[in-house]
């Protein structure tokens, strides 16, 4: 549905003379990327408002959005299924953030997720394989983002800021966890051949 709306919007801009017909694919691609980036943030904000914890949901989704683009991992077959499962996962993670009260535990789990992300990234989507150069760039981005997030986690832990530590940790762990189904699938394929 979003694809149809984007195409109609671009067609309208072409009719108005705002953009050239030959640039249509570029604009469609750019708008889809913008929507794919903003959709999780909007979903997180909406979920947070409904659950009355918008800051928590934003702190959970922020590292996820930053990492997911470069780390890769499991993807749903359809956008509708993706939206429904993402909303359910975000609600579950937001509710979980109220239940975790062990900063040492969340710090250790987050540190493990950071290491896992660096080692396993990028997990490619079979619909869009990466070139060797793209793989190196993705790994470099993940390493940089994880490094910054780990420093932030360390500061939050040292200053006993349990709520933001927990939320950021959940977002990082969620990014790492979505790589495991792809890794398992790769291992199973290897042993089936």
C-alpha cells in the first residue's frame, strides 16, 4: 500500500513539473528509505503514548533503528506481517523494560549483544545480497555504532541510570537477536548439503 501511495505522490510531482520522469525511480527509492526509517520511530512513539512510556519506547527503538540498517538479520515476508510483529515486539520489549531491575545483568547482556553484533554483522537478506565492499562498510558502521552505544551504556551503568540503560540494552539485544534466525538458517543449509 505504501508503495502505491509513494508512486502516486511521485507521479503527481511529475505532472506538476516538480521532478523529471527519468528521476522517478530515484525519488521512489528515497521516499521508501525515508518511510522505512521513520516508520519504526512513529510506531515506537505511538506505542509509547498508548503504554504511557514514550521515552522508553524511543530509547528501545533508537539503537535498533541505528543498528538494523547495517547489521541485517531476519525479515518478514510481507510489510503487514512485519508491522504487526514489530508492534507486538515493541510492546513486549516496552513492558519488559518495567520488569528488569538488575543493572549488572542488563549491562552484561548488552555487552554480549554488542560483541555478537560485531562478530555476526552483516547478516544478509537473500533478496538483496551484498558485495564484499558493502559487507565491509556495514561491518564498519556496526562496529562504530556499537562502540558509541557501549560507551553510552557504560556511562549509564556507572551513573546508575537504570531505566535508560535497560531500554538501550533491550534495543541492542533485539538487534542482535534478529540475526540468530539467519545464522541458524545458514548453519542448517550448510549441513543439509
